[in-house]
């Protein structure tokens, strides 16, 4: 949830940040977390 809140905050500021990797990096992190979760879930059902 923290990543989602951070992305919303960055988007509300039209992409301007003082110290951040930006929206793209945050979206990539969320995709990575999702993939890892799917892998763990599928490994548990094998």
C-alpha cells in the first residue's frame, strides 16, 4: 500500500519529487512484488 500512496503523491505533484526514483520505478517495483507473490502462491500449490 505504501507504494500506491507514494505513486499517487508523485502523480498529484505532476511528477515533481525532491528525492524519489519516480513513478516508473515504483510501478516496476509493484509489478515485481506481484510476480513474486504469484510464484510463491503457485509453488505452494504444487
